[in-house]
């Protein structure tokens, strides 16, 4: 099915499960706002100076984390959720702070029906990319679907002196969901943002009942609806105090980013043959 030939069932998904009319009339629809940069987070800058209340002024849809890495952040319908390392999902107060987040006001440009049978996370990414009008813009991506399985992670709250993120994720909590409905909240970022954000796809997950989720490591999507919202403008808000001002952001951290963003089992050695 092409992006513009939306079936009747997808219209139902759009009304009942996907982004509603409030998002269509959102403020600054083509603007993406980001706080701090991914290389600072990789280097261990976990003290947040932007409140979630201020973050919500810039968007009702997004992802990020919290001070001391206390959970994976998912912003959906203007509500900020934290998926803690014990698996709990909490709505956080406006007073909670973030060291890194990306948000926007979601205003969908393209709707896609996904009904071709189960598809893996890797294949999903490959097949979704041709639907991007240009890979050189940002895109907010909202997926509501039925998943055969979803694998996510969160990390435990850290204490100063903070270790690099690649060390923290060695002790991450991994969650597995089976036969579950839920929402993927994510972004496509163009390749040239290396060091600033995560190039390519980056998704967080929330179950339909908002009791589980996390940073997406893997999934198998059975079917659902996908909405793309192109962003031709981006604003970066940088911390004005704290460790960010002294952090050396010159080193190339591409390898570290790959390790923290992917499923650790992908690089695990195969068991010895018996």
C-alpha cells in the first residue's frame, strides 16, 4: 500500500489509536527541538538542567532520558512517561529534569498501513526509509501496532562520578513483551547529525495500557498504522551550566553510540558448539 492510499481500517486506526486532530493544529509543526547533544550524554553528562515542564512547551511527542539516567523518557500526547529500570512506567512531574531529549508537536504528513505480515525491526527500518520524502530532513515517527514481540531496555539510576554511557548499558535491564499492542515513538535523524543526535532511526516503546516499555532493541511487527511528520527546522538548546561546559566533545564516539543503541545480543559471541 502506498503512503497516500489509506484503507478504511487505517482510517479507524488513525481515529482510535493514532495522532488526533489536536496534533494537526499543533504549534510550529515543522520544528524539532532538542536539548543538549548525544555525545555529551555518551561522555557521562547526566545532570539535567531543563525541566520537563519547559520541555513540554516545545513539544507533545518525543524521547529522551532523565537526570542521572533514571529511566527512558517517552513523551506521548503531551504526557511525559518514565520507564524505570525495574520496568515501572510513571508519569513524571513538570519539575523533573532531563539531560537530553528531543521533542516536537506532532503534525502527520504521511499515513501508511502496515499489513504485509510479520516484519522484524531491521526489515521495518529498511522498508520504511523509502517513504521518507528526503533522508536529509528530520522525521517524527508514530507507530501504533500489534507486535508479536518487543524487546526493550532501561538503565539504572546513576550516581556521581558518572561513568560513560557505554559502561552504564552493560548493566541495563532488558524487558520482553509478547503478543502486545502499543506505540513506537521515535525519530529519523539525517546522517549529518552525527555527534548531535542519533543518525537514522531511534525508537522508544509504550504498551497500550502504559504499564511497560523502554528503549527499543528489537521487535516483530504484525500490523498497524504509521504516521510520518517531516521536520525541516531544528533548534538545539544547550546547557548553560554544569559539566557540559567543560566536556571534551571533540572525540569521535560513533562506536560507543552503536554499542549503546543496539541489542547487546547482536554482538555476543556464539556459544561453543558441542
